């Protein structure tokens, strides 16, 4: 007969229930904080996307008008007619509704009628004659134009609320090329 001597180790205790509960509580608190951080990060990315698109649409219109100023500043009757809605006529205001699909493509993503069913940006362009100032005398041939481009949109908030309106404004002064 073979008798085995099995001895019990002295420090084999494990964790108590209280220790396990405290560790679980600490982990849960950390995970909840991490999850709420993701919500704020996602909201920040969505806000940044909206601001970027609005800034792009404002700058796009400004660049289009600056290109006209380089080639056909005075328009009719001194030059060829402007192609609507691009005009440098003083006192003119145009409003367009832009969608975010194909943004930055060579075609236009803006139209004069409201767009339904998609996220829409409203772009308003106002051109006024500059009465004078540095380099602009207000008398031909130095008739400068003030350009104001405003793009408004409704961002989706973290709660899905679309009642807030945000806007981006871009200002410029253009003069004829002599």
C-alpha cells in the first residue's frame, strides 16, 4: 500500500467577494467614462464635417466670383454678360441650396430651389459697391466690390436635434485688374 502525503500550501487564499466586487465596480466606471467620451468625439467629428463643408461652399463661391473679376469685372454694357447666378453687379443677392453629395466635383451641387430629403446647405451671396477705401476710390476705374458669402446649415446634435442653425461667413473685396 502506497500512501501519498498531500500537504496543503499555506498561502492559497484567492480573492474575496468584496475584492471582486470593488474591482468590477472600478472597471464598469472606467468603461462608462470611455463610452461617453466616444459620444463626444463622434459629435465633434460631425460638427467638424458640417463646418468644413460650409466653409468649402463659401470659399467655392468666393473663388468663382474672383475668377469672374479677373476676366469680366465690369460685365454689361462694358463687357460680356455674366452667367447667372454668378454676377458682380453691385446690390445683387443670390441664394442657392447645396447638397453634400459630390462636393468639390467639377459639376455644381447647388441649385436655386430648395432640396428635400437630403442634408442641405443654404448659400447666400451679397455683392455691394465699395464706397472707397485703400486702393478703392469709388470712381472708375477703381470701383471695388464687397463680397459677402454666408452658408447656413442645420447640424445633427448628439440627441438627433436639428433645430439649431449654424453659419459660416466669408468676406472679400475685389477690384478690377488694371
